[in-house]
C-alpha cells in the first residue's frame, strides 16, 4: 500500500469522460467514473447534459450550453491533460461541435467515442442534427468508436443484423475517419445456444469476437461501462486491441454482477470485474 506522500510525487494516470449525468448512477458520467476508478485510473468528468432519470427510465434532459461545456474543459486542461478521453451522451449538435472542436485543438489522441443516440428504452439522448455532426466532426478524431448494432445502423443508414452487415458498418465508420471500431451486441443463434457477437475492425483486419449470450432482462449502462473500460485501459498504457479485449471482460462481469438499484432496470456493476493476476498494464 502506498503512502499519501508517494501518491503526490507520482503523477497519477487520469481518464476523462465527457458525458451526461444519469442521477440513478447506472449509466453516463457516474458509471464512467466508477469504471475508471475500479480499473485504477483517476476519474475526471465533464458534464454535457443533465438527464432526469431513474432506473424506471428517462423523463427529460437539460443539455448544457456549449460554452459551459467548453469552460469545464478549458479549466481542466489548463491544469492537467488526461491520458485518455471518452465521449458519451453529448446531448445536442452544438455540444457535439464544441467538443469536437476542443478535441481537435488539444490533440486528444486517445479518444474513445461512444455514439449515444437514445437510451435502451428509446428516450432520445441526442438532439436534432447531432448525428450528422457526430459523423462529420467527431468520428474522424476517434481512436475507437463503440456503437451497438442499433447505433451502428443509425450512423450508417442501413440495417445491421448479420455479421456481414456489421462488417459493412465497421468499414463505413472507419471510412468516415475513425481509427478503429467495435460494433457490439449482435445476437446470433448457434447449435449450442445464443451467442453475443462483437466485431472489431482497425481498418485492416476484422476480428469477430463471440461469447455466450447472457440471458435475462436488459441491463442499464452496459455501453457506458464498455467504452469507459477501454478508455481506462488506454489511459493505463494498454494498446488498443488488448484494451478492447479486456473491456469486453469488464462488461461481461458488470452484466453478470448487475445490481438492483430501484424498481426498474437493473444496472451494470463495473466493480464486479476482478483483475486476474499478471494483467496490469
Ligand atoms: N443516460 C445517460 C446519461 C447515458 O449516457 C446513457 C447511455 O449511454 C443512457 C442513459 C442509456 O443507457 P442504457 O442504454 O444502458 O439504458
């Protein structure tokens, strides 16, 4: 165990989430911060939107004015530039544009973009014009984009179900300028049962990653935990393909260990993940 003196002398690795506040703690900034902290990097958070939300669903949202998001970022960066950054729910086209402009100016190279468009139960989390701004301005700056199949379909403008569609979507997103893409959550049936397929594409090779489908109710916050875990591993110095593999393990543990917080949807719990020996960065 280190003393507080040692901690002050060694500059801690830090990851930043620019995302929405989900007051229930199941998704958004709070889920990201819990994931960063659990994976051993100092959590930083910039709020882009405040949602009115419980585990029963989203009843509304207040998107911060872009200048206020910018002021949070400027103030933070004047002091400390994080080692990796993720964006989650950005809320509006104006904030999308502001955040993309900031990332471009500050050369935040380790950028993970979770392209949040709506909540799992269909509440809109991105306003009018936000999607086209995301494609035009934010995707070209991303080291990794992490859409689920529904988000991939909205981004690319075609249905994404089969592995061939997922590969086409991944290619589309890399052509839009992203360094790499992880499309998640495709459900396939196999002789042995249902399979969850994720496809990783870095512009050269497709990697199809299967794991047994975890049956049961929908779990809140899985996309946030996945992209936050990749960001935390990148901030720790882990290379992108390994960061993606390990983040998939984190999200699997978070689903298996999901907690009942309120009377609605159960929440992914990133603290269920246990690091196996020899896996630190
Ligand atoms: N609320 C916020 C602030 C989010 O960022 C997200 C997802 O990214 C959600 C809600 C939706 O989470 P889920 O789709 O897991 O229910």
